[in-house]
């Protein structure tokens, strides 16, 4: 059985990973898409990757994160 302190530590780690994932989606995905030769294709790749990252984030918050509280 998990203790309250170990659950609090886990909760802090999950919140830290959520912050890192938001930073990753905000800065690194557009930077990676900007390396494309054609600007329109790079824009499409960036918008697609941002959409997928936001959907994954919303899925995680809705179905997984709330179970750990």
C-alpha cells in the first residue's frame, strides 16, 4: 500500500512531466517543423504536430491524471 508521502512525490513528478510536455509542444515542435524547405509544408507539419500534442494532453488530463488525485 502506498503511503501519503510517496503519493505526493508521484503527484509532483506527474505535474513536472506535464509542464515539460507543454514546453516541448510549445517550443520544440514548431522549431522542428521550421527546418522544412517549403514554408507551407512546414506550417502544416507544425499545426498537425501541435494539434496532436494538444489532443494527447487533453486526453491525459481527462482520463488519466484525475485518477491519481
